[in-house]
C-alpha cells in the first residue's frame, strides 16, 4: 500500500507541490506519513484508478493503431481482387481489421444463399441471391460485433473520469475536517498549524484530477475513433451489397 501511495505522490510532483516546503510542515512524503488511514486509502484507490486507466489507454491506442494499418491493407486487397474468394484468403492475415470480420460474415451468408438457390433451381441459369435483406442483416450484426470488440474496456475510462474527482473530493473534505479538528485542539489559527492539514487535504483533490483528466481526454478520443471505424464499416457494407447486387441479382 505504501508503494502505491508513494506512486500517487510522485505523480503529484507535476502539480507543483514541493517536497521541501518547510513552511507547510514538510514535503509530500511527510504529509503522507502524517495522514490518516482513510486519506491514505483514498490515495491508494486513486492511484489504482490512474494505473488501470493508463493501462487501458495504452492497450487501446495499440489496438486502434493495428486496426488502422490492417484496415488500410484490407481495403486495398478488397478493391484489387476480382473474386470474393481471394479476399477471403487474405482475411486470415488481416484478422485485426473489423472490415475483415464484416466481410467474412457477408461471405458466409452469401455462400449459404447461393448454395440453397443452386439446390432449389438446379444447375441451370445464373446463381441468384435469395434475400438481400438477410445479407444486410448479417453484415449489420457483424458490424455490431466488431464495434463491441473495439469498445471493450473503453467504458472504464468514462468511469474513471466521472468517479475519481468525487473520490478526491471526499478525501479533501475528510482532510479538512481533520485539519479543523486539529486547529480546535491546538487552540490557535497560526499558519504553521493550519497549512499542513489543508495541504494534506488538497492532495486528494489533485490526485483525483490527475487520474480524471487523461481519462476524459482519451475517452473522447477513442469514442471519436470508434465512430469513424463504425462509419467505415457501414460504407464497406454498402459497397459489399452493391457488388453482390450487380453480380447475383
């Protein structure tokens, strides 16, 4: 627990709190040692939220970078190929692209309908797609599944952004209550008596903001990227349907 608290206070050095502030009764680490167990618990919780949110941020940034690269490659393969079977073969090496997942769902549905149509109509004539609505639903379902995969863990950033400021505020309120209790016990309002307690209380607010601000920024950034990817999948589904209609209607 002490190691995590030290991590939280190390992060707070960026807020301008000095370790050598003798007028405030010591530095950040000394304030940590003097703080109550509840204040330390608040800082531990905030540190855990901060560590977890940064882990999610780095994980999702890496995932989205890989998605962007493989989606660009898949789009190039799809537009250069003359047959869906060639694209299907390329999907194995581009599994991280959501377009590959949408294409595979459409390809499976397309083959299933063409086989049923061939059995119903014999070997004569051109293969005809039985239901474009069913193909559209298959593509839509695949798009929803791909978006759900990309959205995984992003909601934790929203939780961190909304919750950690209140946890920090709780720690501040509790610290100020203790500070006023100390003032009453000392019977003086001297700055040397008041300042350490107030500084200890405000550290919790700073820690809460430190955890919340990156979470807010990257949640909005990742959400915007998700919207762009979803729009790309919608465009691809329409292109897939258009090609299918031209060739199997």
